C-alpha cells in the first residue's frame, strides 16, 4: 500500500474536554490479506526512535509538539506529520498509535486514542500517577481496544521460562525480590533564570495535563524525568522495567498494601527534585519487594573518572532483579537472560533469548485479541503504580539524620534494614555526609487497600494518587475502583 507524503503541521488547541468526549468507535476496518496495520508514533525524541524502528514497516504518521524534532524524524519518510496528537487521532488512516511522549501525557493520549478507535502501544510507565493509570486500563475494556505496555522483557522467552521455574517451586517458596536500578545519573545543572523554550516547541501542548511552569534546568527534553511535575525519577524511568520483572516473578496482581521510601537527591545540587538514591519497600505479605535506585557511582573517585563504568552491583544485579527463594535464588540481569543458583552459589539453570515486543502487539491487533499480548495494559498499570506509590511516599517524607533513620529502621524487617544500610554505605563511599539533620528523607508510611487502589488514613497521600489537571487536558474518569468490571 502506497502513501503520498503530506505534511500537516497543525498546532491549534481543541476545546476543553474534546479528547474525553470522543465516542467509542468500532474497529476501523477489516484487514485484508494484503493490507498492513497502519501505525503512528507520538513522541519522537527519545524512545520514539525505537518505536519508529519497531513499526517501520507499518509507519504512516509521526507526531511531536517540537516541530524541529518532527521534521528531523520525518525527513525522507513517506509519512504524514502532526504537531497536535488530537489532530492525528481524527485520522481514519491510522489504526494504531504508539506513545513515547513524556510520562505525564501517556494516559491522556492513550485514553483519547482508545476512544478514537485506535489500538495503543504505550511506553512505560503507562501513567504519571496511580489513578490515571487505572483509567487507561479501563479504557481497553470500555472501548474494546488492544493496549500493550512497553515493558519488552515480557516478550522474552527466557524470562517466561525463568518465571515458570520459580513459580513451579523448583527453588522452594519465594521469600522476597530485590530490584536494582544502579544507573549513572549526573547532575542536570541549574539555571540562574528560567529556560527559554525553543520557538519550535508548542509548550502548552508539551505541558499538557501538568502544571505549566518556568523551568530552571538547561534542557527541556529528557530531563523532565527528574521533575515530579512531569516525570517519576529513575524508579519510574529505567526502574519500571525491573519493578515489573520483580512483581512478575512474585506473582502479585495488586498494588502493595504498604509502601515506605528512604532516600533523596544527594551528591549534587541541581534543578531536579526526584531521588537519585532511594530504597523502597513494597510490603507484600509473605514475599516483599525491595527496590533500590542509585545514580551515583560506587565511590567518590569515580565521579570524575568513568562514572558510568563504575556503578554498584548487588549479587550479580546492577540494572536487574534478584528473586530469593528457600533453596536458592535467580538473578535477572537483563531483559533477555536469567540464571538460577542454589544457596551455595552453584549455578543450576540458565536462560537466554529475547523476543519482539512490537511484533507481539501487531499480532494481537491483527487478531483483535488482547489475550495475545505479552504485556497487557493491566500489567503495565500495576507495575507503574508501584513506582508511583514509592514516589508519593518520598514526596510526603521528612528530612532526617543518619541516627534518626537508623532508629526508625530498627522496627523494620531485617531485609529492609539491610537495604537501607547498603544505601547509607553507598552514600558514605561517595562522600555524602549523613549526620546533618536534613541529610536524607524518610518517606511517609503509606497503607493501601489493594482491592481498590485507595490510600488508607492519609488524605495527603490519597490526593497524590491523582493530580490537578489543566483545562483542556483532563484525563476522563472511566473507573473509580480496581474491583469494577
């Protein structure tokens, strides 16, 4: 099928609530044997390039609110181009929408796409907060859409085999999981006056649901990850992959009943406000999930010499997961491999090999069968929600000294105490003093009702399960309870 190139750059803003009011449409067309699914990618600067490659044989449209990036990506391609995703969603020539925008617009665009009759591939995390992620998950059912989360490890045959191995009891009862995101993150800097937004950017559209603020960082793009207004820190950026793998192995299909964070943005002073050093416990009964984030190298001397090549490693996991069982443990150091060991560190099994996550999505779309998805939106929502609740705990916390933190931790499990101690030792190795009263943040101890994803006894935390949405960019309320079918 051939498509003529038409450049349609339209940045006008539709009336408030338009996206939310779009009706559910029937499946756009019946695919013939010689027809391809027609895909559009929204958000082209970072992960969008991978999406473009993943859907390269199906790509008919590109969309980005930065016209410079849009024009660069569209160069020499026979595709339609859009600045405003809402104009794209009006097009009957698009069957699926692949979303690689900043986190704060994932759910908004995903729901609008589903309402417009499009199937959706949504980058992780699928949401910016717990409530809107639940609405996105509901949209798949309400509009009968196929929605895949971009946690590509779910398409890895090797990890499926490792999960089956653990859950079949080959290593005995599962005791806990530790996810690690030890990824180099240097300072993003800080400006003396607000960043001048490039004229090529429709900044109102870029902000979307988020508060429209002046930025004191040098870069608009990518560094939005380290601003809670638009991002979710590294736990919700890289770490969502490992959080998802850990929850997958543990087998939990709800948010955790309790979450507590310890950490901070430490080792430098910049415009970011998300933690670069953090440990979080999701206190599932029986087998808790610990998640550790570190952006500093393993020692101070590496901050000026090969930072990225000298990160910490925990039991064979740097950006990965450890699943501890009664009779051994499994290390998952990547999206495509896993190794099982007994408790004497003798290797028992090894699995290797990845899959094509985009192809899995296209197969499910072609069959119009969401049960074929390896990472259905419900799974993406739950793992994203674990990152969000850990972030809320941090944001509602109080600054404390090392002594105060140590005293509080005495009432926690040995597993969480050990994690906190490793983090404190890591900070000391980086020259970060913790004797100051405001050295580190002990998060709010948040209790959750896993059945309906609501907070128990903490009004401030309950408010942060969602956000105040700017006019014209409101996420529609499709469901208020996780238990509603």
